[in-house]
């Protein structure tokens, strides 16, 4: 989907956004649609969201909700570029 994801061999993806506000928006919008992720501000990573790997059905639902959110939320369009280093 074009997000910056930290390489991992774990059972989750860590998505890095260009700003904390975008990470929180992403987290809150998904939660409102029944997709539970974890905003990582409490872990010192306020620009990041953790998405755990689930069943095929859960993963499909997550991807579909993210696609809808991207289409409906212009602010997230700028989150599709890698963050500044």
C-alpha cells in the first residue's frame, strides 16, 4: 500500500509515519472501523503504529479498511512517503 514499514521477522508490521498526528489518525480511524492496532507513542515511537498479523480473514479486513481510509482521508496521502531521516 506504499507505507514505510520497518523490516521484521516478527508477527507484526511497524508502520512509520511522517508525523505523530498521522500515526494517531491512522490508529483512531482503524479502531473506529473495528480494526485494532497499537499506536506506539507509549513506547517512545509516536510516529509508529503496530499492526499484528492475524488470520487471512482479519488481514483482508485490515487491508480493505486501510484502502478505504487512504481513499477517504487526504491527510494520509502524505503518509505514503518514507519519513525524513
